[in-house]
């Protein structure tokens, strides 16, 4: 009995993941607000009624995609601002990690970039909640740095949000460079240099904030 239940659960999880994967592919060319559940189920090869065994709506599916796209990034985000190494080492590490993530998961990056300000409120709220969690985690890492001595919680959180926003901007720029008709290594290098300069600017402001 338990063996049969396990098989059914595995199949259910497989179908759920197939729906998520199909939706992500379809969202490469459109926004979530225009995506129909019949499109998704047709792409997977299941009946439309099967969709509701996994998600209440396309908005619910979108929230699950947010969790998939951002939920696994928390260790990476903490690593980019950890106190290991000097300022330049941290910046180089951050830009490299972001570039690698865009290379590995371009569809997820595109989805978040498009839907962060998209027309589906539950998805916008889910993205906002994940980014707020990122900021809190970055703040915790920043507080460990000796340079944080004397900083208020509000100022540390403000700085954390700056870093999180810059990571999103950098990811979007790498994605644009990757998908440009004339995509080249030179363009990718240009984005890396720009991202490095922007992070340096934040770092300079951080060093002189109390001045």
C-alpha cells in the first residue's frame, strides 16, 4: 500500500514539475497575465482539469515559479556579501556568481525581471517577500563586518536593499547581453565592468556614510 502511495506521489510531483517547466518555457515569449492554463496543460499533454490538482490558478503557479527561481538563491546572495576577503574580492565574487547564475538559469532570471512589476499581484507580492528576505539575510551578513560598527539597523537594512537591487540589475544586464542579436564576449565583459564599478560606488558610499 505504502509502495503504491509512493509511486503516486512521485508521479504527482513529476506532473507538477512538468507544469512548472512548461509554463516557464511559455513565459519566455509572454507575461504571466496572458498565460492560459490550457496552454500549459496542452504543452504537458494532460487534461486542463489535471492542472487544478497542483495549482489553484495561473497566479498560484506563478508564485510557485517565484519560489523555484528565488528560493534556492539565499546561500548565493549571502556569499556575495560575506565578510570573507577585501572589498575588491567581494565585488569580483559577487559579479562572477551572478554571471554564472544567469548562464545556468536564464529563464528564471527573465521571469523574475518581467514579473517583478507585472500585472499579477500575488506574484509581485511573492517576489517582494523573497527580496525582503534577501535584504534581511544580507543585513545579517553586513552586521558581522567590523565596518558595520556604529551603524543603525535601519541604515544596515537600507544598504542591504541597495546590494539586493544591484544584484537584480546586474542579472538583468547579463541576461540582455546574453540574448542580444550581436551577443559577444566583449559585451559580457562590458556588463561585468559596469557591474563592478556600480558595486564599487556602493562600497565607497558605505565607507564614508558616517562622514
